[in-house]
C-alpha cells in the first residue's frame, strides 16, 4: 500500500510539473503563425528539422553527446493542449539528432508539431496528401551502377503542374548539406534535375528536394525524398558451374552413403534469386529432383553457392543413373552431368594391413620368445640393480642348507667307478658350491660337516638346522636316492608345506638316477613337481663355471646383493 501511494504521489507531481512546463515553455510557440508549413505525400520517408528560418539548416543529424536528447517534440491537439511524442510507442517515428523522421509518413500524421531545445521552441505545421491525388508522382528510389551517368528529379514536382513554384533546392543527409557544394565536381543541377556525370559509391544516400508553393496566400514548403543506391552493374553472364565438370565419374562404394556436391558461381545481381537443382534420372524413367538456392557465400566476384545431396545407401540402380546439376539466374542457366562408377575394395591396402599385422604378431612372438628364453637373466639383472635384499631381518642364519651323499655312505655293489662319482659329488657340494655361491654371490651356505658338527649331526637335529636356512639345496644322484641322506630331503619337504615360514627347495640333478620302489610318497611327488636344475659339466673341467647353470641356481636363491653384480 505504501508503494502504491508513493506511485500516485509521483504521478501527481509529474503532472503538475508538466502543466507548469506547458504554460511557461510553449506560450511563445502556440501564439502566432507556424514557423514552417510543410506539405508532403503519404507513403514517403520524410523528416523535419528543428531549425528557425534564419538558422543554417546544418547538422540536423548531429548525434554527439551535447545534442543527444536535447530536442523534444510535441503534438498539439485540437483543444490546443500539447502531448509529448512517445518514440517508443510509435515505431514509424524516430528522433535523430534535431530531426523528427517519419518512416513512412501517413495521413494521420497531419497536424501541428512543436519542437523545443535549450534556447528556443518553434511550431511546424504538416499536411500529408494522399499519393493517389498525384498519378504522376516520380520514383522515390534509384539504383545506379558506378562509372556511368545518372540523374534524379524531385518526385512531387509533376504534381504541381499549373502552379507557381519557386526556390527549389536539393539537400542530402547526413548534415543536410546543399547538394551543389563546391567539392562535388561530378554533380550539376540543371532545370531542377540533379545530374551525375560519374556515379561514385559516395553518391548513395537520401536526397531531399524542397520548393516553395503558395496556397491561399500562405507559404508552404513542399518536401519529397529520393533514395539513391549505388552498386556494381548486374551481370550479363549465366551462372558458372565450378564443379564437378561435365561427364565426371564419381567413385562410389556399394551399400555406403555418398555426398554429391555442386558448386556454382553466380556473378553479381542486385536482386539475387538463384535456382539450383539436382536431377536424378534412372533407366526406368524414374526422376527425382532436389532444389535449393540459399547455400551461398558472397565475395567480390559474386556469390559462391554449394548444393549437396546425400545418397543414404548406394544401390546397383544408382550406378545406372545419370545425375544432373542445374543452375539458373536472371540471365541464363548452366548444367553439368555426372555418373557413378563402382569403387572396388582396395585389396592392396588390405594386403598391406594384413602383412603389417602378421609382422607385428611375429615381432611380438619373437619378443615373447626372447623374454622367455632370457627370463632368468632379466630377473637376475633386476635383482642386482633394483630389487631389495630380502634376507635382511628374517632371523635366518643360512641362505641355503646343502644336502648331498658322502663318499662313505652305504651303497650296495659299490664299484670304483661309483666311488669316483661319489667323490665328485661330495667335491661339488663342499667345494664348488661354496666357491661360487659364497665367494662370488655373497651367499652363506650350511654344510653339516663344516658348519655344524665335523662328525655329522643327529637325525633329530637335521630339521632344526634346515629351519635355520632360507633355502635347501639337494645334490641328487643314485647314491643320494638310495642312501641314508634321503631323510634330509623328506624333512625339508615337511618344512616346505608349513603355513608359517615355508621352506623353498632347490633340486640339482648331479647325475642320472632311478627311483626305487621303497622311496617315500612325499619324496616321489616332490621329485615330479619341484623344478630341477641339471648339472652337465665336470668338477675339474672347463664346464665347472657353466654360467647358465649358476644363473638358474641363483634364480631360485633368495634376493641378496652380490659382491660383483652377478659376474662369475
């Protein structure tokens, strides 16, 4: 309610201010004769400037900061009250600078208008005549092309035949300057007609002609306007099809979509209305026509137009059809014909793809094979330089427990040859293994006769000794399988299946052997399932330092930093 009351109070105050303004601001304008009397014809674009007769009629379109919104226009009603013209509600009336523009003027716009600036006000009377009263009303617009001659005449002049007219003058917006100014050498006014010796683009604009006419002893200014548009000359050539050229064969793949694009150049036309069509003629006289003409880009040569049709799925019937692109302008027409040819699949490309795929698979297989063959070396390389030492903090005393058959072990039908083999086996276990694993790779081995008891250990102590080791290495031979040392393998197998801290076993096949029937089941199963490293050299020969063999043994040993980075 408070806001509503303030609104009505504001309206009353505003009305009071306007009333005072009407009385004090327009009393001089309302009294006496109008400053100007204008006669115009309906349906024309005309304007009226707020200038007194003794002022120069210049800069009526001046829209600078100092002139903007400085001129107010009012309409006097029959009861002599005035009403400000609301430009926002009259879309055909605009206030530009110091001029009131009617676009176009209508019969209802006849009346008395008042204009007011900061230091003056004036009265203008406007009388609008119907254009039907003048059948000889001249053209109110002209189109000229550059570099030719042209002329314009005052449109309403033919309507005043038999009347005494005088003082005809021509003006041109934007500053309402006199047409025949000193800087317009190519223009001349002869017999009230404006002649252009050469048409320039700067000659385009709105031209105003004013002349005096006395009606019932009153001086009236008859005003008319003429719009001049300047452009290049319309083309005299038909459209030019830039592509595809006539008789072109377009490759198409059966069952695939296809786009057909026609590109046409239309030279300049003032009233540009192109026509572009695609016509499809099939052998069975079936015809399909598609047409558009609005896909164009304007540039200095004219209009570059494109029209594309799409075949969603190319059929065998399309290969028998003829496709015509037709273009037409106001001068003539042009057309081009294309046909489809079947595009075979690119078998060469497929062969290249297939060969590349096979080659890539072979490279992958070769790479996989190389990795498989050298997997142990790759793992050992990683251990030497990147992996952490897993022996730190596990409370183990030895890296590996060594189990082998001694040369004094019982063996039925022992021969000298078997004795020599037993000696080599013991030498391998007690000399070669420590020499390589301990001296070169920093491992600590547990050999019973060397590290525990010189005379050997009791059977019940073997399991405890094995649990103090991270690995258990068994030197397998016929003497070992049939001898008393087999119980050490059986004890280690038992330790390997424990849930807490299981033991990992390493089997080295020193010589070939045959499993007896009396061998325990767990041992027989272990011999079949556990990985086994075969020794193929001799203890004293050149194969004693077999790198591949020692790499496999190290692969199953715990990760531990070696002294010489893995070099034997």
